[in-house]
C-alpha cells in the first residue's frame, strides 16, 4: 500500500471497498483472521449492485455478529488508484460470531502492536479519532 489521501470528491460509484473501525464498551475491537496471526479491522470489497451502506452493514455483521450498533460514514479515501470508504461503528450488542473467515474478536484499550496493516490501521484510527472529536460523537 502506498499513497493514502482523503478525498471528499470521490463518487460512491467509484468506491470499491470499505473498512470499519469500531468500539464496544470503551474498547477498540480488532479481528483475527483464521489465516493470520495479526489483528485487523473488518473490511471487504463491494459486491456488484450493492450500495456502500449495504456493503458496510453486510460486512460488519458477517465479521462481528453485531446486531445493534451505530454506523457512521467517516471519509472516502484513495490508496493508489483504488477508492475506499472509512466507517466507524459504535457497537451496542454483539451476538455469536457468524461462520466466516474470522477466527475471533478481541477488545483492546489501545491499538494492538501486531496489526496486519500497521501503517494503514494507525492512519485510519487517527482519522476516526479526529472526525469523531470534531463532530462531538461518543466514541464508546
């Protein structure tokens, strides 16, 4: 991954993937994929004919089992030539983790050291913190 820029002019039709940073009861949530020994936030490619909101809701449930949460669209961004959308989820209730590629969900006070995409995760977390602080949202 190279150049990351936040670009409010990106059109929804050009967004091909999403990433969701989330918290529950004051803790940051990170996922452990069955094929990796590192932590990451949920993310996926957008399916054909799916809105970016549908992508985010589908992926968040599939990878977390969250059934009650507030989802906030934060910012579109580019990584090289690809466009993504960053979301924040304030989770109120989790249920059993659906059968997927996710092995487990972990709760952290701070960002874990062993990240799958450390540079990207730190930058997205910073973006979330700034955006939520500026808009007065509760980050719990």
